[in-house]
C-alpha cells in the first residue's frame, strides 16, 4: 500500500476512535444575579443620578466565573463551562441602577449624560468578583471602589472601597450566584447609607 493511500486511512481511524471514546462534552452553564430587593427610602431625593460605566481590573472583564482556592489565595483561576450571562461590569451596573431606582433616591438613574446636569455622579470599579473555595464552604466575594461627586458641594465628594463576602448555602454554582447577589445587596445597603448621611 502506498503512503498516499495510507494517510487517509489513518485519518478515518482517528475520527472513528474519537467518536467511540465515550467522552461526553460538558454543557455550558450561564448564571445571572437575582433581582435587587430593597425598601423604599422616602427621605433622600436626588433629581438626576448619573452612573458612569462600571470599570474592571484584571481578569474581571471576562464572563467566565473566576475562583480562588483558600489554600492558594494568590492564584486566580477561571471555570470552564460556567459563565455569567453578561460581563461582571454589566451585571453590577444594571444591579446598581435597579437598586437605586427601588430606593426612591431618584426617579432618573441613568448611564447616559442627559440635557440636565447630574446632581450626583458615581464611578464604580470592580476590584474583586470571585468565588472562594474553602474547606467545607464556598463564598462569594465582591469588592467595589465607589466614588461619588456632588454637583453643588464638592466637599461632600467621597471615594470608598466596599467589600462583602457571603457564604453560599451549598457548593452548587447556583447557590454561588445567589450569594453574589446577597453580597452586592450588602454593598448597596452600605453605599446608600453613606449617600444619605453625606447629603
């Protein structure tokens, strides 16, 4: 048999062996955050609230869910087949907007500059957004650097790092997504309290 005829036979054998190997291709899984839930604040009101696009540091621009093993806290890893439905920046931005609208702080919480100047302008940077695997538990960690500029009194401007770590109800990834939502809710509770105290 000539070499020219032998090569196609090798290719056919390789394809057949792969198809009968019994290996099942894992399915992709996509996760979103639960809807923000907050009590309405009837005291603190702002006409126009501007949210600048959320920024990220390092790997947090990816949709892959990231994790850290507690035994090796300096190494950040990514899951294969487990993704957020959107980038963390978009997830956080939409969550913050929904939360602020529900509080009643302002009827106009926008990502876009409008014809009316913003009374408050906020910058957000994600510095942590990962799953932490510890012995016997799984936690969701979020850290956001949030900066606020007031149009009328710049002395009220502030910048603060908000961090929340919530233990998931189980090791399932769905429980981790729920814990991320709770962590973000904790951060927003603190942020709105600071806004209210700073007015």
